C-alpha cells in the first residue's frame, strides 16, 4: 500500500487524470446524447459541445477546482472506507459549486449546465473509488500492529499472543527510564538515554527504515519486549498511526482510565484503526461478538454505516427545524426565567461525550444558582427549583437549548443521556459497566428516558442504555422520538390542566 510522499503524488496525479478524462467524456457528443435521451433532467439543461479555447478553459478550471477541493484527502491518513467515500463526494460537490459560481460571475468561463452536471455526477462516483483503491492493502497482507499502554509487564505478556506483524510499542518515558535503571543494576547493556530523559531502545536487527523515511519493518515471529522498538510516549499515538499506517492497536493499560485508555480508543476511532484489549477489560468496553482468546476486538463503531448516515441527517434536520419553530417560544422562556429569579438565563454544565470526552450542555436555568451536589436526586426533593423551573422541567422545555448541541454534532436526538462529569464518578461506583455508554454519542432522549429510568437508579438506566446500543438502528430512533414526543405532549397537557 502507498504511504508518505508516494501516496500524495499518486493521489494528485490520479485526480488530475480522472478530472481531465471526465471533462473530455462529458463534453463528447455521444455521451451528451446518451444523457439527454435517458436522463429526463438533461432535457431541460443547456447542452453544448465545447471546442478549442473553451474546452481548454473547462479542463483548466475543472482540474484546479477539483484538485484544490480534494486537498485534505492527499494526506496519507488511515480512514474507514465509508468516511473516505463521503468526504470525497462532499469535496467533489464543493468543487462543482465553485465552478458554477465562477461561471455565474464570469460568463466567458462558464461551463454548460449539462456538462457541469455530468462532470460532478461522474466524479462523485469515480473519485471516491480512486481514493479507496489506492488505500487498499496487498492480498494476503496481515496489516501492521502497534502496542500502546502504560503497563510494561502486560505489554510483555500479550506481545507473544499477537499473530500479526508488530511495529513496536508506545509507553510513557518514565516507564522506559525505570526499565533502563533496572537493566543497569543487573549489569546488562544496551539502551541509551534520550535528551528528554526517556529510554531510547536499540531497535532489533530486523527494524530498518524504508525508502520514504516513514515506515519501519515490523517484527515477526515470537515476540518479547526486547525484540520490539519503543516508538515514543503516549502523546505520539496519533502521529504514529498516521506515519506508520497502523491497522490495529493493542491496548495494555493498568486500568481503563478516562484520560489514557479511552483517549487511545478515541484516537483509533478517529483514524479508522482497529483496537484490541485484554479480555479483562471486556466489562468496560463494547467488544465484538464471537471473539475468543485473551485479546478481543473493541467495537469502536457499533452503528451500521448507513444507519449512522441516516441518523446524522435526521439529527441535523430535527435540530434545524426545532430551532426555527421554537425560536419565539425560547425568547419568551428566557424572559420568564430572568424575571422569576436572579441569575443567568442559561445554565451550562460539562457532560461526558463519546470515549470520555466532554462538551458543554446548555439548558434554561430551572434552579437557584448555588453550589450543586453531584449526588443524583429526585426533583421533588430539591428545594432549589424555581417556580418557572418547575414548569420547565415538567414540560421538558428546559431542554430546548440542547437543539444547538445536536445541530453542531456534540449530541444526537437519541442516545444514552449525557451525564455530568462529576456525577459519573458516583454512577460508575454503582454500575461498573457504566463506561460502555461512552461508545455512542449522547442523546436528548433515549430508551432509558421513555421508560422513566433515572440516575437515582443507575443500574436500571444502564440496562436500558446498553439495550439501546445493542439494538440501535435508525428506525429504533424514530420509534423512540415518537414515543418521547407523545410523553412530552401528555406532560404539557397535564400541566395546563
């Protein structure tokens, strides 16, 4: 598979060649005749065959527009196939809009509408296929594996169990320093201290740099810590995934901690890299069904790709319509909150998102602004709730500002309810598998909400959330939304009465 500067050159040359061939094909009288005959849309578009200077301008502008629009894809970064296809298509459509805008303002450089439509349509199919093809792996390739963790004993224990070529491992420099000190006491040789105080392990004889200066040969056969190269600290994870085109990361941490363990999982998800963990972590992560042995695959993307796409489209449409429709009501509610009690109109709180990351959630303030406790409590036991706040909570209208969080992608309409970061520590104590909720985007509503499961009973709430993760689909989301809307309308009618 191509990496480094070779990938950039091949990707760019391929885009130029494909764009030139597409423009020439779209401009040919035979192709235009076929499109106008079999595609009704083209009967209403201008069909013109470009020649000489006009064709040269069309070729030049198309290559420039498409080549520049696809710039992010020239970076040899590991991506899932669906992500590559969607990103390439979006960029092609952006290039098409750029060409249309240029033709509108400069008539002499305008492409005929039928030609432009054919160019964009063909490129939207061929360009994604090109980027998927040049990122393919050779037949029979086992891929490249990286071990990441802060537990050298576990790294050494699981290394022999990996049946794929291993590039090396990442661990904190302090652990390497400790390892160096131990070997020095034993009188054994070999490794040197780097300028930053970490250990620079001597690479094995089989580890050499290839021609592009980016990738090392991987270790094969029975492995132990001495046969592997340390490639840096944990902060080097994302750079290492890209530079060495890693396929699989095996995690070896002492405990599944938010900052490091789930941060590594997040990096794997972002770069389309498979992740595996020791079976002892199976209670803290979602694992693929049917795995046997000590190493199990983490289900980083439990959503089906098409359902994931439909879900995001639904989220954006739902949030956009909600923000427009409820804008006047939100102004009235803001005034009511301000007049009812002193303090800000909106209340902000950090909540946990996917893979343990955090984001701010905004709600209409429903309580007196004082210090709050992380211990979950029922509304009827809280004397800090204001008069307007009581109505807002009963009718769920305090949640309306979260439509913005859905629109920008921090939340989804349906998913496990985002928990306060300080509250999660207490919830994890009562429900050890709580972190499995971190594998899907938090939602405004969910299976737990429509069954009235609250944080005061974390095990019941977790049971519904995990059931949603196992069953999740676009149509399940639709059913949950319909059920939640019905519940909200019932609460509103009860409040009015």
